[in-house]
């Protein structure tokens, strides 16, 4: 006999801190997807989950329901591995690590997102390349992946449609920062791609959604456990977001920095992180005996130029102009720059990383609401980072802006000098590690590695 459920009773149950069954969660999500559950009812359940949490089995059940709300790909080959980041300022590592991993033999099915708030979106950045097509069908996605080994698209209507509805509600109901909801959102999309393993870059620090390290560790554990229950090999990497990653912030500027990194001319932090994450993908794919060996293979692919050529192929086969690799003027750019200069001597001891993201949004490089149109050209280039010695008059940041944004750029420059970049008399005793923690778990059905 089929069980009878009601939205009211399920919301009430979670409100009263009771555990929901797999069947109740599945019924609720199916109802939302089919339009039988109202947005206000889903919003009420989201708030109850935000306040009272979900246990491991409830989180898995929610992930499962969201996953199977749409199409699910299943690649039989072990070498299909994806990577995901929880988002940060200047985080363009996907454009570097994915071609590196692909050059090492990993097949990389990347379904990425757009930016909202202070963090930039992978899809927005790659669309700075004229003609690059991110809205391709699932069939074309699978075909390109099998032939080329690397595809980068935005979320489709077929993949986890329940997540799209739920995320839109979370964004306007103050329920974003919930570990079970973040886990289900990320994993439902990643599992639907058909990858056999996932490398998760979880950001922590003032430029990340998980500002506290303790919260980042809880999220990492939740994601690992959920992935393992779906028989996926999992690596979680907790990384610092106390300052922008690399030196560029802004869509076109970040594409240029990514290409420069693939040419072995990138910033140290961006190169280090990209190699570590790519090495993790090689390891999870079974193409290296350890993470350390995976990093060595990744480094060879970078230094040989093979990764750069993979990125060129990605651009060309998704409709973009491959000439951008050698001619950055093909990217949108501003005609004006403003230098932000230090007003004293000392050492950079702290940066308000989140503010850099908000400043970029203010210049049009991000969205304040989902309907906003992205301007690919504006942004910043950081000349100095935390720990650097500074002299009065040194250029700290160059603001790239349009002619009609002079006043905004000047206001941003003043904010950077007064509060965003802290200069102290003495150098900090130790700078935070870029890579804070790496945890790897292989699914029970997969062969164990060293």
C-alpha cells in the first residue's frame, strides 16, 4: 500500500527536530520538481533544515532525490574525474587544472556555475572568450567528452533541476550556509555528471562562504561521506581564501592569468594549487600510485606545454577563438587603469578578500542579481600579496575600469587604501598555508591505493 504524505506534516516534523525518512524526502523533492509543492512550502522546509540540520542518512536521501530529479550520466571508465570549488575571489584554477588533468589522461566532465555575490563564476569567466559555447546539449557533452577528454558547460535543464529551484529559494531565504544543503546541492550536480571520482576544493577564510576553518572541515567530511555512499572516490582539499587567488580578479583578466599559468608564467599560489588539485584528479583516476606521484605527472604536463594545448583544443571545439591563447587583445578589455599606491612603509599583514569581490561586482564584473549582464573587461591586478614588504608609493593594485567608471574606481581605490589592505610595521610571524588539509577516501568497491 502506497504511503500518503503531506507537505504540512513533513515541514512540521523537521521543525520539531524529528528525522525525515528517505520516502518523505523523495516525495517532497519530486513534488517540487513537478510543481505540486509550492515555493513557500519548500522555503519553510529549507528554514527548518537550516535551523535543525540533517543527519548523514537524511543528507544522502536529499542528495539522491535531487540527483534523480533529472538525467544521470554513468561513465563506466574509472578515468572520468571532476573537480569542484566552493568559490572564492580570483579562483580561476579550473581553467588550469582541468587541461593539466586531461593532458595526463583523465577525462574531465565539468558542469560549472555562474557567479553571484562576491565570488566569480567559472562559466562567466570562460564566456569572456568570444564564441565559447557553454549551453550545449547533454548528448553533445558526452560526445565531446569521449572524443576530447575535456568539456566545460553550464548547468543544463536536464541535470538536477530540483537543485536549480532549491538554490534560487535558498538565495532569498537566508538558508545558504547550511552544510547538509550545500552538500546536497554540490553532490547532486557532480554525481549526475557520471564522474567516478571528485576532487573538492573547499575554501576557508574571509573571502569564502565557509569563513571558519571548523565549518570548512565539517563540510569536507559531509561531502566525503556522501560521495562514498554513492561509491565515488573522494578527495577534499581545504584551501585558504584570506587573499585573492593569484593576482587577477575579473573575468578577462583571470582568463589571461590562467593562460599565462599554462605557459608556466603564473603566480606561485595559483600554480601550486592547480598542480595539487590536478594531481589529485590523476590519483583518483588510478593513473598514479599516490597524490605525490599525481602532482609530478601534472607538473610534467604543465611544463611540456601539453596542458596549454588541451586548453586551446577546449576553446576551439566549443566554438571559441583559439587565437586568444597568443593574442590577449581578442578578450574584452578596458582602456583605463588606476594605480592604488601605498601611503606608508611596512608589510602587508591582512587583506579584506571579500571586499575585492564586491568591488569587482560594483564595476560590472559580477552580478548583484541573477538578471544582471556581466561586463567581462573590468577588474584588478594585485602587485602585492600578504607578507610582502612595501614602500611608500609602491603600486599595490591596478584597477582596470571604463572611462565612465573613473569616480567609482577612485572610490574603490580609497577603500582599498583605508580598509581593504592592512599594512603593519612588522611582518607577520607566519603566513597561512595555502593548502591546509588534504583527505582522500576511496569507495569500498574500488581498488585501494597507497
